[in-house]
């Protein structure tokens, strides 16, 4: 309430190698969300498969113990 709020630092950085054409295409891709998420999809499949295998193994252990 009585404290001063901190603000973000502002930088005036001029890049050495700037290509405005590439910047515009990147903006369009971001706007359209045209990024391949193949890495994140592969990461998500592995835990699902492991959980499925674990569930099958537990099911068979329980099934064999009841017999």
C-alpha cells in the first residue's frame, strides 16, 4: 500500500542482424499458431503408454491372486 511498485527495465537494444521480412513471417506464424508441437506430443505419449501398461500389469496381478 505504501511501497513503491517495481517496474520492468526498458532496454534500447539494436540488433546487429535484423531481417524485417523474417520478423513479419514469424509474427504471422505466431498469430496463426503454426508451430509444430511434435516434441511435446511425443513427450505426452510416453507417460500415457507407461500408465496403460502399469494398469494392465496390476489388473493381471489382481486377477491371478483371486484365482
